[in-house]
C-alpha cells in the first residue's frame, strides 16, 4: 500500500497506528474502504492531524 508512510504497533486502545498521506478526503475514504475489506481488521478509527506542535 503506497499510501502508508509509517506503521506502528502500540498498546492501549489501538493495536496498530498507520500514518498515511492523502490528497483529499475522497482518497482517505477509498483507503479506509480498502482496509475494511481485509480479513482480521475489526475496527478503523481515522484521525486527521490538524497541527504539528513540536
């Protein structure tokens, strides 16, 4: 998946964190649909970063 910039395993509420770059919301929506079609993925929680603070 060329959209994936970084992939992390984590503890807490989310097992995997994915960083991806998309041209617009339509591209993000298509990517989420692609993820939803993968067996074993049970929940997707997209978040959009608004500002880099540090």
